[in-house]
C-alpha cells in the first residue's frame, strides 16, 4: 500500500536563529520511498519566497537531521513523501521473550537509562510495585502499555514542554508524547529497553481516531528486535511512517530552535493513496 | 610526566546482576598508555577469587565500556594504569571564540540539548538573566564556571543520585558532579556546547586539595575544539586522566547495576611517578 | 464609591460531593456592605431549581467560608454584593519600614514560612542574589513586585493547578495567582511577611486592563500593617473588594471540591455603580 | 506513669537572628505536668552564660511557641519536663468510622488540604489506585499506615530539609518525618483528615527501638476525634508526650531560624521515672 504524507509549518522569527529539523523520513525507509522526499526551507513574504540552505547529517541514533540558519522574518518548512508501506498492522508476538540485560546488544543498553523526560531512577520502585508480578517479555510490555493507556487520559490543553514521565504518572493526563514517555520509563525500569519514536500516523484503513498528524509512539526491544508500541492508541495500527528514534522527545523534536521562533501555521496530513495518487477513502465510522 | 592510577571497588550482590563499568581509560589516550591497562572483575570469598568474563564495547560517545554478569556474592573490580601526561596545566585561551550554533559540527549539537540532570529548558531564562550581559566565548564560559564555583558549596553529605542542575541551582550545595551539572546546563542555555567528563584527578604537583579520586569535570566547545573546565576546582590543574565523556552523569556512571549491588569498598588513587615507578612527593602545603 | 460584584458558577457533578466555597466578602467589610450579600447554592435542571443547605464558618485566617453537600447533577453558585469602597488607589508609603522578625506580631510570623505553592526554602538563596542589595522595607517590596512583573508574562493557557512559585521562576509565564505566588515567596525569603489575597478587581475608573474577574493579589506586612501589592498589575488600582487571605491559593480557593465537579459556566463581574445602582461607564481607552 | 523528658540544643550564630522554638509541651497537657516546664534560652561562652528574653504565644494551631532574638555567638536552648502519662498504648478502635467530608467539624477541614510537604493534589490519583478498594474508616487508615511502613525504609543519611511526600513516594527511604508526611498525604487524598505531630517518644516499656528522641508522628480524624498513628513505628507505643500539631513539618519545626544558626550540640532524652524520680529500666531486648 502507498502512503502519502505532507506537511507545512511556518514560523515568524524576530531575528536569525539556527534551527534543527527532524522532518525527513528515517534512512531505513530509503528503499521504499517512491520519489525523492526532501525538506524545503524558505523565507517568504507576501510577494515571494527564497530558499534557505539546508545541511543534512545523521545523528548518533541514525536519524536524518536537517540544519539551517533561519533568517529573521517568515519561515516555511514543507515536504511530502510517498512510501510503500506494509498493509499489515503493528506486529504482535506474544512469545517474544525478554532478554536478560547481559544478553542485550551493546547499542541497545542506552535505552535502559534515564533521560530528560524519562526518570527511570525515580519510577523504578513504583514500576516494581505495579508490574513486578507480571510475566517478563511480551506480556509485561503489554501490561505496561495498557496500564498507561487506562490510567492516563488525553487532553491537548494539558501539554507542556517540560512535562516528564513522573508528572504524567501523578497528573494522569497528557498528549501523545506524555503517554509514551511514561510507558518508556516504566519499561526501562523493568529492564525492557524502550525508545521514543516520531513519525506519521494517519487514520489509515481505520475510522476516525483523532490522529492524522505527526505522532509519537515507542518501541521495545524483545527477542532480538524492536517492536512498535503505542500507549495512547493501544491497539495495533496500519501505516505508521517512521521519522526518527531516540531516548525521548528531546532527541527527536520535530524542530529545535536556538532562538525565538513563533509558530504561525501547522499543517500535516498522512493518508493512503492508490497507484494513481488518489486518496483512498477512510472506512465509515462504526 | 607519568601518572599512575589505580582502583579497587567491591560490591556485595544478593543475586546475579548485569553491570556496566566505565572504568577504562578513554580510547584517545591509547598511544600514551605505558602498559596494557584493563579492568579486572572477580568474584571472591575469604579463600579464593575467580575471574568474571568481561565484554568490551564502545558506546555512542566513543567511550570504552565494560559489561559483565556479576554473580551473587562478593565482587571486586580493580585496575591500574600508567599514562604519559602533559606536564602543563589545563589550557587557557582567552581568545577562544564562541561558534554561532549554525557553525558547530553536527556531532557537537547534542551537547546543547537537555539531558537527565541538565534541564536546559528550565534554566535557560535564569541563565539569560545571569549571563546575558557577558561577552560570548571564553569570557562567558569562565563567567559561568566561576559563578557556579562561587555560589555552590561542597558537601559530601549533600550528594543524592537524583539531584539535578535545577536542584543545585536552588540548594547551592553539592559534590563534584553537581557543580559540573549546573555549569553544563548554564553553558548549554547560553548556546555553548558542554559535555560531562569523568576521569582521575590526583593532587599532582599541587598541595592537598581534597581530590585524588575519580572526579568529574566538563568540557566546553569553543573555537573548534573542546576545553577542560571544572566548576568545583576552578583553577587550572595538571594531570587529569580522561575516562569518559557524555551528556551528563547518566551516560558515564563509573558502574551501572541492573539489580542490587551494595558497595562495600571503594579505593582509588592517582599520582605522579618517576621513570622507576616511584611516587613523586607532593609539594608542601603553603 | 459603590462597587457591585456578582457571579454565577455552575458545575456538573456525577455524584454527591462535599464542597467548600470562599465566595463571600471578607468579614472586615461588613460595615461597608449595603445590602446583605450571601452565597446561593442551588441544584437545578431544565425545569426548576432547589436550594442546597449551606453552613458558614470562619477559618483560622478569619475568612468567611461556606460548606455544603453538593448533590449529583447540576449545581449553581451565585451571589451579588454592593459595597462602599474608598475611591482612592492602593496606598503607597515609600517610608514604610521593614520590621526585624523579632518585632513582628506573633500572628504574622506564619506568613514568613513555606507553603504549598510558595517554597521559601528553595528560593531563599535565589532571592538573596536578586534582592540582597536592595533597601529593606517599602523599596525592597516594590523591587520584588516589579521584578516579578517584568520577568513573568501572562498567558491563560499556561495555568495549571500544581504550578508552584519555583515553576513560575523557571518558566516565567503564568496567570494572576502565579505572579503573586512568586512575589510572595521572594518577599518571605527576604523576611517580609506576605499573604495571598483573593477578591474582585474590576476595571474600575481604568481603561480596559483584562481584569474584571475574581482576581488574586497579595499583601506585605510593613510598618505595622498590611499593604496591597499586585505583581501582575503592578500599578495601583481602585476598587479591590476583599474576599479572603491565606498562605497561598490552597487556603483560599474559590471552591474546593471533595469529589468530581466539572465546571460548566463561569461568570463574574465587578463594576462601579452610582447611587441609583446604574453602572458607571469606564473611561475611554487611551 | 511518669515520663521525664529533657533536651539541650546548642547553636553557633555568626550574627543576631530571630528564632522561633516549638520546644514546650502542648497546652493540652497542662493539667498533667508535675512541675513548671519551660524553655531556657542562654547565650554562653567558656566562662559564663546569660539569659535571653523569650516571648511566648499560641499559634493558630493551638501550639505553645517561643520566640526570641538570638544574639551572635553561642546559644543554648534547654528544658526538662515531668508529665503524668497514661500507661496504655496508643488507642486502637477498629470500629472508628470515617466521616463524610460534609460532617467534619469546620476546624478539621484544613487537614484535608495540600501543604508544603504534603502534595495531596499530586498524590490523589496514586492514592486512589492503592487504597480505593479498602474499607473507609479505621481499616483504611491502618492500610495506609502499614503500606508506608512496608514500602519506605529508614535511613538517617537520606534526610533533607526539602524532601516532600512525593519524593518519599518515589525514593522510598526517609526519616521519621518523611514516613509521616507520606502517610498524611495519602490519608488526606482519601478524605481522612490528617495532621503532623511532634513530641517525645522514648523507648518506654519497650526494648530498644532506635527512638528516644524528638519524634514525629501523625493523627487522623475518625469518629469524632483524633487518633495517633505512626508510619515509622507502626505498632502501638506507650508514652508519647505531645509538643505540637500542624499541617506538616513546616508549621511545627523544633526551631526556625531567620538567619544562620549552625547546630553544634543536640541532646534529647525521654524516659519513665518512678515517684522518686529514678529512671525505670527498659525491659531486656528479646
């Protein structure tokens, strides 16, 4: 199946500011991209626009990052992509076993540690209380995912940039990233490596779910590979398009600005298309 | 000049636990190491000891890490090293200029972000108040280092594993790592990349200063390279021996244990020796 | 001058819940109230309403509190008042001296301590840095008020129930109560007793300022009496109508509910009237 | 039975500082005090001592407080008391029912609210998870007390002045006051009024328990009265001698100093005596 994703984000900058964007698809998707996707950065005013030079690099997590000096004034970031995606839901593997820490690949170990939003140190005893009785492996990972889903409610108004997993644990309300931060932290506390993921998640072959946006989910490492988990939408989904992975939202922010950048427009969409490029309608709501 | 360093750390483990140690010298010192330094890991009791298998790997920051499955019982980690060190103090370069963020090497950018103990997001406005008036570059870095040194006092009893830079800012008391975490956070907030460093710091060619231990310091990136800074001992020192660098103490903990490990012995020493291996006496106290 | 204030607040309760309201005028205004003000509490549906029994008591701070068992369903709290107010602005007394702590009246001492939202212990060293050089007394109090006003910006969307003075200090954004909590904490840290105040503050004899609502301000104790301060609107105002004072917002919440109570309507207004009860128009905007 | 208590606390002050002490017995014990107990405050040096004038007042919680201007130099606070105490253990009443909030006496309501160390707002959902299934009243109060006792371990080194109930919940280690703060917060979250208590608690008619000190415990309000609870020593004790009650440790600190006061000596003892004033020996350790 084919998924088309596109976005336009605009900022107003009072003065020049360096910016980093993680708005490209993940390098692991390269062989499945139908036409060259890219990030366009433009300075614009009412009459014209001019391109801003962008430099790309791969960060220590393997993500494709873009950096540029955004000039004062109006700035537009935009892009679109078309990828061939599996038409199957997120894999389920109830047999997936949990590795003892000593068996984990060395590059996975960092995803057991605390990070900015994921205070494993502060939630490890809580996690032991809640999940110590569960069966290690897939069952435990699902238990954690479902616990977070069932104990946290979604509210856009509750978002704040410094909200940590501990805050989510006490406040029990959040947005996508908050659900995932708490689940990641609890997984790590139970010695299941977990990493934060950003990407597109449209309402693909699903009735309306409120998604269709840049989204955040997470992955756990069990039985030799990473598995997709989503504590906000805790059912399996079709059509996730991977952009970046990291320890938490700090590492993979859509944009990071080293100076003031006021958001003035935010459009993103991700949907299935047929071979002719025509959007495939959603199924009816039940 | 030659510096000999050695350590013995012992734990008691109620049951098997995977452990990671960052107790080797940094790979960048390899050409200056006199004899093969290594990490010995042994299980021991009153009668005998037996070696524990250790696997080495390099983490994403370039540090040499050791991992092993520590068996229940008594565990000893030990090692010694002899390195040829410069007999000059930490470099000073009052001309070192601050790079605009857009000029920084890509792999340095991560050291501008928030991390577990370094909440750049929460201290950026405070940093602007305190250091916004200072001259970017070396002068600003020194201003920050000295501000932390002068506003925080040292107290071993104040150490706690979850103490963050914001805690240090409000409590104004801490140990080595706390001084460095606060200074790192304030540097990043002023767009100076800063990373956390662990290593040996003996009282080398200095009268007694209370050091002679594993120590923590930090580095700032100015004018195309990293420079050593130390907000606890804010004078230049001789004879730092580098072990590891990372975003903060989370990344470079001496030991990380995935299970209970009770510390029962901690010995570490670092001192100058002559070519015959004889310790060079310290200068008299003033 | 005469000030009329009125409010209607509605909740939907899934089940019975005890509630406390601090919605009456402060007992110190009794001699200036023109007609008996009261709090009406009613259960209502589309067809009718029925009164809910209210019990009044005076709390340890001297506030007039109302308590009642709110029945499941729709609940309406309403009231109006007419008070004779001075037509002068908040008093200014640049000569007001700061009492040494040992001279303060005993019942004022509690307003030097930490409270839920006002962590004097965590901000005392910060306060010393910022205000240690200022002249004790009125000048210091004004310096603190103005510092908060100038370093914090107002944003309704930034409100959250658990935001503390330390959060306001780092985030630098908040609503009324956040400005006052930070100013109160900094005053106490400098040994100036400070208490939190709620009341009506309309746009009385002022062009539009965004007020006209239940508002929060604070009082400092200098030279033998309490003085009104307001770190959000740091100019002197006319027509504040006092409802309650306490250590911080915990003590004087407009309503405290011991169970779920979803806010469905919130209307409040406070304005000058003439002797005939006709609203006096605001002056034109400049 | 007779209990004698005595203390000597010394400070060194670099300059004059106002102080408040809550070191007298609670007024409710007046009829049971055998000889006039008092607080002596003296300035002293190696040769002599001179009294410091003390003023007494009753705070809003009904505690007997002492205030004085401590002069620069060495300061000694001392006192002793002899009280007739019941020779029975802390009362147990498994039938004690929990009042609906609307039935509570008005002056008890404040002990349901958040305070400096007791963030009811942040722990209410956690408390619901942990204790929502328990039977309201005595059983619930005991369940909370025992949960805290069983999940928190005692460690003097873990004490810090700004440790809150939420910190205790995540760190699971603390001293007396930390146990009680967490238990108080969880009780309030379940609508059981709870207040913090300080007093003497000796090893009276008990083998050695590590007590014999100023201690902290708490009280819950059930069935029309306050009941003693102690989440550190969660068995019933004999011979508690009440000093003060408040919302949390902020309100009833043994000493509060408005300036620097370095503790140089701390002696306190509380023990049973016979009618002749001779200490009654402890029972043998089991």
